[in-house]
């Protein structure tokens, strides 16, 4: 069961001015496992300009339901609590870097 503290901290993080890439995933999901090295590469490319969060939809069903996550992996970029971009499926690190530049103004 999801705790209120976990939910508050999630909404606090995505409410910040710094862009946040959230990877909604699940342990049983094969394509989700492919995202782990992609997200590490993206962090190496972008550094502290972005925050990357991984949310397990089975451990946080309330958050997954709130954002109507129907398939995993689903990636969402937030800034100031607003959804700037959303896509389901695996995306390459360079593609995510371009998307962050385009939608969140990260250089």
C-alpha cells in the first residue's frame, strides 16, 4: 500500500522548476529493463540539469492511476508540476536528450 509520505514527496519533486523525467515501470516488464542503461546514459549526458525518477506501478498504484498509466514503460517529463511530454515504450538516451531540450528547455 502506498504511503502518503511517498506520494507527497513524488508531487514535491515533480513540482520543482528543474525538469523531471519519470520512468513508470514494473519489475516483470522486459522493455522496462532495457530502460535502465538508457537512463544511466541520459544522466551522464545531462548531469544535474534534470532529475530522473523510477516509479514501479505495482508499488505505487495510486500515482500510476493518477497519470492513467496503462502500459509500461511510460516516460513523462514534468516541470513545475506540469506534464510537458509523455510516451510509452523504449526511447534512446539521445532521443530523450533532444526531447528534454525541445520541451523543457534543457541545454
